[in-house]
C-alpha cells in the first residue's frame, strides 16, 4: 500500500465537500476517515430520529465522497469489529493505515475535539484542526467582539454582522429603517386555527435510509422516539429542495406566526432547516441569500425575512461564539442552583398538561419542536420546576435531530434555563400558563386553568411561575427587566405564599401533572 500522507477526519455533522478539512486534498496520497459509533448515541440517551438522521446522512455522504474520487475508510455501526467509540476506532485505523498526519475541520463538540486530540497525541501524529468556514463568524472574530464588553447581547452582535456582510442593508442603513421587526412577528392563529399550511418538504426513505431505520430500531430498541414517519432530508439535494420549498411556500407567513402553536400540527410555517444546516448539508450563506432574494423579489415581507435571517446570521452564530468562548466550564454552570430531576414523563409524553403532552408527543415522533415549544413549553416548565440544567441539556441533546452541542448547550443551559446567570439572555424567560393560552388553544382542552395558581385546577405553569419568583425574589429584584414581576410577588400575603408553596411541592412530588394525576 502506498504511503498515506494525510487522513482527513470527517464527523457526522461535517457533511460538506467544500469543508476546510479537504483543502489541498490529493487523491493520490490522502484519504478520508468516517466512523459510525454507538458512543454518539449513548453518551446521552439519543432518540431514534436523531440517530437515524446522522447515520443516514453520513452514509449518503460516503457515496458523495466516493463519487468525487476521494478514498474513504468508513466504519459502520454494525461492523463486527466496531469498538464503539470514535477514539478507539480512530486508534485502530491509525495503526492499520499508518498515516503521516491527521487533518480535520474544527468539530462542533468540545468532548469530541478533546478525544481526537488525545488520540493524535498518543499516536505521535500531527493534528491540523482547521477553521470551520461554514459559519459567517470565526471563533476568533467572536472573541474579538466580546473582548472588553461588560455584557454580551445578541442584538448588537447581529447588527454588526448585518453591516459586515451587507445583509438587508440599504445605503449603510438597515432595510426598512429598523434592525428588528420582532414586534410584528408575534401573532397567534386565532380561534379558526392556521387553516391550510403548505406542507413541509418530506422525503421517502430510500434503501440506504431504510437500512439505517432498521439498524437503529434493532440496535437502540429501548431508546426514545419513533421512526415510523421518518422523512428528514439526508442528502444535499434533499436539503436544497427543503430550503426552496420553505422560501417559496412558508417564508411569507413565517414571521407573523413564528411564535404561534397549534395542537397536532408540529410543522406550521417554520423552516425545518436547522438539521440540514447543522449537518452542513446547507450553507448558512445560501440560506440567508435565498431569503433576502425572496424579499428583494417581492415574494416575502421584510418582517418575515428579517426574523428568519436573525435566527441564522444572529442567533445561530452568537450561540456558537458563546460555546467556544466559555467551554468547558460553561457546561457545568448552574446560576439558579437548580437541583430537581427531569420528570420521567419528558421521555414518554405521559402528562395531563395539554401543551406539554403535544410538544413531547411530536418531539418523540419526529425529533422536532419549534423554538417556542422548546423555550416556552418544555424549557419553561423545567426552568420553573427547578430541574438541574445539566439534565435539561442532556434531554435536548438527546431528542432533537438538529442537536449538536455547540448550538444546543447555550440555547438550553443559557437561554432556556438561565443557568449561566444572564450571559445569554438578559432575564429568565418565565411566564404563567396565560402565555401558552395566548399563543395556542391548548388550554381549552386541558384540565388545568391558567388563570388559577392554587387549587386542584391550577395550571402547573402558573403555580410554578409564582413559586419561581418567590424562590429567587432577591436575585430577580436586582434585574430591571424583572422589576414589575417582583413587585407583584411582594403583594402576596403570607397565606397566598404558603398555598403556592404547597401546590408547587405537590407538583414536584409527582402528585400533579402526570397523565393519571389528580390535582
């Protein structure tokens, strides 16, 4: 066998032929290394949809690599000699292939980066970790943005990126005369419901994906989730088709209804592109460009386009910057001292709270929930219940098809659970059941009343909201954005406080909220 100059490591979320790891690739002297390993589905109890998305996309990308003439050493999950971890498989292949060096695009997971660095060091091989140019902003650029700032706010970062990249700008000013159209993007559907919504782009599994589905169902039989309706894009061609369908059919109303929810309808006007973006089947530049082009062509209103672009050019880049700036310590933060266990029914959906039951059912069925369901339903409940943020993080990382740690951890521990004490968000996002009632009809069919905070019919969200404010009253009093809510707590009598505490204790002890519960 000819001497192998470089082994290019490609991870399951780096499925891009133009990734920096391939720069200078020589088919005569270099080869690509990929491995499916059980560890990536077991270090958190990964749901079946998430595992299937990664494996199906990896196997299709392997075909793409071979079609491009790039030699590939690929280990499948069901290979007899698969040791089960990236590190062990890489060590074995280094011994077998004897490369002179290793190259990779920077991974999106601190744990994986440390594991690969350790293998390279133990093998005495140089490891060239290259910038991931998939993103608009490098890790160093973000660090430069953050340097010297007393606080980090996504809005200012986002404005910088709009200016830097010339996105939705007109003569040096933001298109439409303002940076942010969030105030126009908070409508609910109303009593009549969403009516006809253009369907998401769904893809019938081919032979490769069907093999993966069978493998996941057999190998991870007891993991959460279901693959019966699996239809995610797992190739670049499918991802592009999914993007085009969103831009043409749902982007025009995306902004108006991006915070709305409707029972039994998980897809609505959202893009469903985050998994394809995070696998690198799509480049964020082409997605942002397509959205802006739709606005320029008069095919979508500015408020919708700006709101969508802000999620990608603003929020997605911002959370990555936070992750790499603050890891590994960020993962251990727990500013609120939350210690409760995540309720077991988060893995089954067996709760009698209608909004949570719906969000959990679709999460388990599809590996998907929109950002409001994540922040203001599943995340909100865990925050106010006082669940340890590391447990919440592990759940989100496990159940969603778009979950890669660089994006999931700051969104969950920081934005959703306030575990970083305000680095990601300027206040804890807490609300009573009235918020859910305003944005969806879930409360109409629920046994609980969002207007009540105590008593058998009291909505657990509402009870826990008041309990949260009471438990953290002194800390919240120092936050100007929470001043009004803290003043409302101060008006409670001792009797009212005691009743709230007793009801909250019943919720924490599992006497309220489970499917068979009797408040």
